C-alpha cells in the first residue's frame, strides 16, 4: 500500500474535524503524519500512532525569526535549512511516496522544503489561506513559488479554485477536493414545524467576523417579533462572544439566545438535531478572509436543516437558493428575514427544504466518494512525478 505523508502543523486543533476525517478515511493509501504539535489526541485518535505520527522538536528562536522576516524584511516567514533536512529525513523514514501539505499558508512557511523535497507534493487550500495576505507582493510571489513546486493544488470549492487561478496557479495543477461528510454519523432527522411556534434557529462556528454572526443576530431579532417563541443558539467560541452577548441583551433577547460555547461532535449533533434552521451568513472581512464550504453547514444540511446563508465563497455550491435553503447578499439580514417568514407558516415548503438539504450533501459531499477522489489525486501526483523522471 502506498504511503502519503500528511504535514499538518498542529495535529489537530479542535475545529479541524474535517482534516481528521480526511486522513483516517483513506483506504488505498496509508497515511502517516508529520506535525510540530500533537493536540486533542483523545478527540482525534490515530491508528498505531506511535509508529505513524512524527512530532518534530520546536524550532529555536521562533519568535525572533518571525520578527526578522515579518517586521524587518517584510516577507513571509519560512523554515530554516535545519528543519528542511529534518522534514526530508522524516518523509524518507516513514516511506512517504507523496507529501500532502494541509493549508496554503503553511506551504508558504515550508517553501524551502517544497523546493528540496524528493517526493511529489500536494497542497490543499481551505479558505482563509487564499485570501489573507495573498494579494501582497512578497506573499503573492511566495504563493506562486508554492504553485511551481507543487505537483497538484487542491481546493474545497470552485470559488477557491477561481481565487487560486487569479493568484497565478497554473490551471492544469488545480483540482476540486470537496469536504467529505460521513452520512452515517449525520443521519437525516425528519422534521415538522413546531405546533407551538417554538422554532429553533442554530449557528455553530468560531465566533469571528467572517461567520456573519452580527447578521444572524439582527435577522433573528426581526424573526422573533413575528414568532415570539422562537429561539437562537450560537455555539462556538471566539473574540466576538462578549459583543454578541451584549447585543442580544440590548435587543431584549438575552433569554432567547443561548451561547453554549464550543461543542464536541456529540454535543453538536444533539444541537443540530434539535434545530429547525441553520444560519450561516458568512461575509468577507477587511483582511479578505473567506470561506471554502463551512463544515458545520454541511453537517446541518445532512441532518435535514434548511439553511439561511449568503452568496459567499463556496456556500452557493452547497445550497441551492429556494430549494435547500435561502441565499442573500453578504450582510443582508432583511433578505434572510423575508425568506424565513415566507417559509415558517408553510409546513409543506419547510419539509421539502429539509429533504433537499440532505440530498445536496448526499450528491456532492459524501465522504466515501470524496475519499476516492482524493486517493485518485495521490495516484495522479505519483504518476506525474514518475513520468518526469523519464523526460
């Protein structure tokens, strides 16, 4: 069985469930992991970890190097040659035949390794790594060198692929690799409108600007005027928590908006199963950070939650307007309110939306299918590398 060496700088942060799924779902390729930090091992177990996860020692003078590159030279931070040698050693020791680097901004840091790597490299972009800093001269130049060194470049949505083309990635290297959702873990839950009007709206995400949480709260406040028993749960943690709590209180919604914090998969599943609609009105903040296709949105749709979202990033590739949910322009809370108020009194329309949400995920984002596609990309990268040896 061929081996893919997956480089994930932190394996794994609490919100990286999608990366864990992708790696452990491989069947024709054996995954090994190279990382700088092993985190949340109980949440994200890895088979035979003692033989298949290499944790690198911390880099010396890390903060000083960051200051030198970013503040003095004003160029992207890259790893030293000593780390390049160690990475190559680990790839060869673990018998990696393809190297998969998770996230484009990490690939920029690894650029000296990519330039020296004796194995074909696949780099996957997930969202923020296409927008933030990418338009700045030195960063754009570094990204183009990442593209040159990579055998294939993967992205989670057509929207991100277009962004990578605009940044200079050769089109022949680009491939669409959608998020895979385990449908057995997210079964469809038939829903009917609550007879007492106690609609439950849900959003689960990091509490950061690009998730559109201010729009969610504003829209819910208007919906609640017509449906006084409706409630909203905003699950997650982040820098906007205090602001959102204060805004809910100022709007007189403190007893109708819950903030349970970050939930594990079991807690998130229970929350989504109790919901009726899923909010995700993402927006592009000042730093250009944008979504691929949000994982929680896909899990909610798989469960049968219609979506109230925006035409942002890859979201329109998952949500068909008027069929599996509703899409508005960024920050347009009024449009989301109109859509919700149109559906809430119509049980047949609501039930049809719920079924269609599940079907969207079954057709486009099913995990086994997406795993097969990913393994096909590894096959292709290996074949391309072998072909170059005979040119």
